C-alpha cells in the first residue's frame, strides 16, 4: 500500500490474522470476542490513517513521532492477548510434554533444579539482573539508535517487531507456561510426577534474598501472560538486539553479547523457560532476523525519518 513500510505491513498482517482467528474460532468461552474484534478493526483503521496523515503532513512532529513509534505500545496489548486466545485450539497447557522431554533429554529438570543446585545469593542476583536486562536491551539499543540515526532505529524496530509478532502467533497455538507452572493452579493440567524433582523445589531462601528476584516476581505477578514460553521471546529478541549492536553499535557489542548469554541461562535458572524454549528462541532468531532484514529492505525503508 502507498506509504507503507515493512513494519506497517507486518503489524497490519498480524492484527488482521489474529482478528480472523477471533472471528472464526472464538467459541462460547471467549466472552470478550466482540470487543477483541472491534479493537483489531479499529487498530487496522487507525494505523492506516496515521500512516497516511504522516505522509500528508511530514512536517507535523506529532504525526511523525506516532507514525514511527506506534508498534512499541502495541506490544503491551498483543502479548497479554495471547493468554486470552491460547485455549482456542488447545485445552489446557502443554507443559507436561515439555517436562517429560526435559527429563528424557537431561535425566533431571534444569528449569526446576538449576536454582537448587546453585542457590548462592550473589549468583541469583547476577542471573535475575541479566534476565531484567532484557527490557534495557530493547530500550537502550532503541534509544541509542534513535539518537544516532533514526533510519537505523526504523530498521531496528521493524525487525524486532517482526520477531515478536511471530512469537506471539506461536503462543496462540502452542500454550506453554514454563517451569513456574508447578507453583500455579491452572486448569487442564496434569504434571507427570516422575519428571518432577523428588526434593522440595521451592526457591531457596538465599535466592529469595536477591533484589532482582523480588523485582522480577513483581513483574510476573502484574504483567506476565500464561502460556507464552515456547519459543522464548526473551532469547529471540535479546539475540535480535545483539545483532543490531554488532551492526550499528560496535562499542557495546561484547558487553551486550555477554549479557545475552547470561540471560539465556537466567531464563532457565529463574524458572521462566525450559531449555528447549531457549533453544527454540535461538533458532527463531537465527531464522527470522535474516528474513526480517530481507523483507525490510525489499519493502523499502521509511521515506522520511
């Protein structure tokens, strides 16, 4: 469409795709489906209108700002929405299969027992801080590119959005909570006792003393979406931000890479993901970053940034 760039196509396709899912498969239990459908319809119209307004009035700073940064607040709506939709095609959650797979692969449960094997407070602080750094990676790299070159920022937000939308779409069809499911009372769940640790797997007191443990506990209490573990979007997007550090911000690339490696371990240590979630996140990034780059340049960069 006229004045569209890759991130616009990706966003509009995702909104339309999820809207069609809601329309066609909402069933009786999704009582809010008319509101979701209305929200997706309005989203399509408002985004298209914003793109055209920004093209018509390029000197308007407000339109210019909204036109280039609108995907970011959408993440806050798309992510929790997956929890509303992930029971349309699967009843319950798939964690029992993942627990059996992890036990078969390793003979133990890294997602539940890694913390128990290494309970030192300082180590927990390092890993939980690394996990928290995910949010700083997106904001920090994005802000650095925004200040450096807005065309580079447009490239960054386009590929990050593409990776996130792909992860969100998978979550709708493959609901996996992650190892923390053992502490949650979710419907349709029968965990395999043979695959669970025989010892008490509550977080050790030494781990609970870590400041970032408590901070991430607050985040997950208020903002987490059940069923959004496979593949790990934290891992996939963290790798994506590392890619842009190597491409545009070489001074921070090695520190950024180290943080991302720690984050990969932290997702398992902190009981957010199974090891297979992390592996899937790496493969997702490896597949989608090159594809996102190709699509970004094929469909053109923003004419005015």
